[in-house]
C-alpha cells in the first residue's frame, strides 16, 4: 500500500492524525508504509535521540514469531487471540500458525481504525482469520464479539497474545486483571504470551519511558517481578522464563546485547 499520507484526507477522515498511534509507529519502526507524519516523527525520536533503540521493535517481533511457532508445533493450541495486534506486517500470527496448521484460527484485536481497515482487506479471503476493532482494556467486549464467538471455541485451549501491549496499560487500569479475565475463560492447556518493556531502574529505560509517556501520554516500564506478577496464580511459566526478547527461544547465536535489547523481554506461560 502507498504511504498513508498520500491516500488523501478523505480516505482517512476517521483516523486521528494529530497524535501518534502505537500501531502506526510500530509499523514505521518495522519498515512499513501504513503510517503518518506524526507517527514517523515519534518513531524518529527513538531513532535519532536514542540511537539503537529501534532494535526493540525487531526483537519483539522475532520473539512473537518464535512463540507462535512453539505453541502451534508443540501444544494442542490451534486458535489464537492477538490483543493489540497492530498493523499487518510480515509473519503475522495467522501466517506463522497456518504455515504448520492450515486451519488454525486467529482473531486480531486493535483499537486503531486503520488496523481494522487494512486487516479486513488483507484477510478477506481467509475464513479462519478475522480482525475486530476493540480496546484490550475492555476484554468483555472482545470476548462477546460475534466474530470472536464465530472463530474461537473456549472449551479448547487458546493462545492469548499480549505482544508489547500491556506496557501501554497504566497501573491504575490494572493490567493483571486483564490477564485474569482471559485466564477465567480459557481452557487448561491454553498459553499466554507476554512481551513487555522491562525496567532496569537505570537512565536508559527511564529515558525511553519518558519519550513514550511524553508523546502517547501513557506507558509503564515494569521490573521482572512486576511483569511475571501479571500472570497471577494458576499459570506455569515455561522455559526459559522471562528473558530479553532476542534471547527467547532463539536458535540463532545471540552476540553481546546492545544497551537497548534487555529493555524488551518475553515470556510464555501455560494455564494449569
């Protein structure tokens, strides 16, 4: 698709282009074209003011792909809900899962209307995949959505994906309660993947957090203990536990990490 700015204001009248969008900025950092000037300006702050920080987006995507591969090839899970999925890019959840199980089912969820527009166009011919516009902070609306009900059988194990989303949920919005909502509705054997900005209580993570909060008005770095606590009781965290995303089940040799790579961590757990 051509650059979003060149599509015309009429086509994107429903989109708020006065503030950067998480989904569109992430798309920009991954080399996509579905973004606006305001998103690129925000992304450029990471690229120019914090050189090397853009690797976080790529490491996170790699961990997500490996997580879906692991789940679809080593567990009974054949259906996924990707909460805060962002814009379609290479190796989406359905592409990875359906590479191994062609009839695997995926529900994508995002609050940005541009995700709905592009996702529906992309998935129009894939009967086992859908995208709905909803806010992950309103899980009941997602759970009760007719498209979710049409694809997902909650009597069977489900893969729940929180890829780089829960750090956009502030403490007073209770991110652990969002995980608990799904825990209460998914079957034993379901898997929950979380990737999250990880605080080392040092100037690097504090600087990144300030950039995020300054432009988006939200964002919360958390310590390892706080991230793992999002699961609550009833989950077993799988090996290798919570580690930098680039190292999470990565078969490729990982050289010495840059200053930024420890700041995005990944973890996978199974419901007991």
